[in-house]
């Protein structure tokens, strides 16, 4: 989910593991030469999801180790969760909607959350979390109240 800490914790985890960090959205932006927000507005969400799925598949077959932060929808479209699960250790950072709402209060770069007022944004977060949760729960690990220490422990246990 947007705001769950995937990028922040992912960078720190990659640093601790002495490996590369990859943000899937940043890779898409490099390849397309425009922001995720621009791709959504100029084309469509489905167009973005197709590009996202293709980029995810490219990284899934990459020979090097890395820690990846995907966008919140990447596991949910075009068999993304299966691609992720077959290519490495997947972790779902489970964050309550109230916390997501607080973290994303000032965000303007999240196309799916560019909706009316605060109540509409919270409703959208609830809808996204509810509709995606069964897919997120297919991850190898679910971590609530994620910290770097919790992630390191989980990864080291699974190695």
C-alpha cells in the first residue's frame, strides 16, 4: 500500500544487506521518461499496469540480488504476486489505514489517492486495502509495525 514504508525501509534493508535497492516506480519513470502521475493522466491506469508488469518481469529474471519496493498495485495486476513470489522473498508491510492516511496527508504524487477531501481519501485507502488484502497476504511474510530490525530478522530467518 502507498505509505506503508516500502521505499524507506527497503533502502535501509538493502544497505544492511549490502545489495542494490530498486524502486519499481522509479525504474518505470526512467524507462518511460515521465512520472507515474503523468503516465496515469496521459494514458490510463491499465496502460501503467501493463508497463509495470513488464518491468517487474524484467527485474524478476535479473541475475543480481536486490531489494525491491513495488508500487502498491504491482502484486495485484497481471499475476504480479506470482512473479514476485517466484523470484524472491516477498514481504507485505501491513499498516493500518489510519497510519497510511497520516503518512500520506500531504502527498500529491499518488494518482489513485488524488480524490476530493480527507474523508474521500480515507475511503479510497480503505477500499484499496480491502480489495488488495487477499493478494498482499499471499506474500511469503507479513510484517506489522515494520522496523528495520524486524525486516532484518525476518530476512535472515528465511535465508
